[in-house]
C-alpha cells in the first residue's frame, strides 16, 4: 500500500467572528496517500475549503486560526514549517486550482508571461527554458495552438481553456499534491468531463496525489479512490469509493447518495438537498450535529456526540447506530 503523503491529525481551524467562534474545521483527521485521489464532499459551509486552505497555511488571520492538531506532509508537520519551507512547499510540492480561474489569473498579463513567470520563480530555469516548459505543459493539458495561447490575455480564452491554463500552471512544477477546489463547477458539462479526464491523465503520468473538493457525487464516482464526507466541520464518514457507494452507513451519506442514483446522470452540480438545515456553526452543542435532520435520531443523539469509529479497517463512521453501548 502506498504511503501517506498528507496526514491531517485532529485539525482544528476556528474563525473568531463578531458573532462568536465558528469551528469551521473541528477535530478533523484523514490521510491522502501517494498517487491517490481523495474526494472531500459535503454541503456548503461544512469546512472543505478551510481544510484545504489550512494545508496551504493560507487561513486569513484574523479572523481565522489553526488552534490545534497537526498536518503532516511527508511525515513533517507543516504547521511548524519556517516561511521558507512553506514557500517551497506551496511552489513546488503542493499546487491549488480553484473554481473560477479568472480570479487566479492576472487580467493584464498574457498567459505566456504568467506561466513562464511562475515556472522561473519555482524552478530556476532561464527565460527561454521556462517558455519551452510552459508550451510543453500547455500541450499536456490538451490546449490547441499552445504557442498562440501564450500570446493571449485571459479574457480572450473560454472558461474551459482558462481552467486548462490553471491546471498547466499547477502541474508545471510536478507537484506531489494537487488540491482542486470545485475545479469544474463553473464549467458546462462537456468541458467539465474534459477537465476531469485531464486531471486523471495527469495523476497517471505524474503519480500526483489529488485532494478534490466537490459537491457533485457524479464527479466523486468518476474520480475518487477514497471519499471523506464532512458535515458541520467534522468528518462523519470515510471509505474507499466503491465501499462508500455500495454500503453508505451514515444517514447523511445515505441521503446524499439516494439523491443521485444514476452516477453519470447530467443533473447539474448541486447535491440533492436533504430536508432541514445545517445547524448554526456558532455555539454548537455537544451532540450529533445531524440529529435535527435524521429520521433515525434516538434520544442519545441529542445528548452526546458520536465519535468516528472504524467499522472495518478502511471504513469509518461517526453515528450512534454503529457505536457500542448505544
Ligand atoms: N474568512 C472567514 N471568516 C469567517 N468565517 C469563515 C471564513 N472563511 C470560512 N468561514 C466559515 O467557515 C465555515 C467553513 O467554510 P468553508 O469555506 O470551508 O466551506 P465549504 O465546505 O468549502 O463550502 P462551499 O461548498 O460553499 O465552498 C463556514 O461556516 C464559513 O462561514
Ligand atoms: S448519531 Fe443519531 S442523529 Fe446522528 S446520524 Fe446517527 S442516528 Fe442520526
Ligand atoms: Mg469551498
């Protein structure tokens, strides 16, 4: 079995807001192995992006702060990294692509300038070498007429092409980990499929690990090796993808899956909405956060919080239905 590249251990990332403390990531632990795609799913606001941004150590402070836990990258805690080690990690070992590439590309510089600059910054190549490398990575992403694209401005490209450029930029340094936060949500279905193909291709070629954040269970079914389901700042279930789809245990996961029985169905990118709402993140009581929406809720669920337990060596769930002494 491949070794762990990333280990989140009891990570706690809080935001200190005027209204109170938001425990955006509340004691989260899971691993990402080398060459593996881990999909993180869950409703809006459950802490997916904050988990990823904690790994990049890009939590805005104030109001945010990592208040507990460890994030091991290749066995070393990045929370203890020096600024230089962090810069090196962000530029060379971990790359991020976001939902809307327009916000990551600078509108006033040509694609080629931005791409070569990023390559020079992180790989210490000469300008000519960097330009060659830029064209090479653009070609890997399947962009036609790469030389011409180098001379274009971001607004001259379609959304799908901009996302390919972002992916080119992200993989130009052969990162060990690619974090993709809703990378296809803004794209139409055909382009979305192409971008997912591209990511799979890159993973195969470069053995990159991928942390893929998505709302879309169709994307999970296609891309994931392993799935982590989050709810209100906590991991409530995790398992290899086949296992999770075949045997979902948590009532929340079951609700999500019931909503999308046909995995390739083109039904948009939103999860089916399970009745009820995520509790107010401020001042949450110490019970099962899903209790008000769960049709299997028992008395205990309102009083005490379940813990994430192993039901098999690779399948974990946090729900009183599976815990001893229920
Ligand atoms: N800068 C911030 N200040 C205060 N609260 C924040 C900040 N950033 C995130 N949060 C809070 O942290 C929680 C988790 O947010 P996060 O962005 O991780 O959600 P998400 O799962 O990525 O949702 P989405 O699917 O909508 O992207 C939310 O309650 C959010 O309001
Ligand atoms: S702990 Fe109880 S309320 Fe929470 S998901 Fe399980 S059965 Fe439902
Ligand atoms: Mg997000």
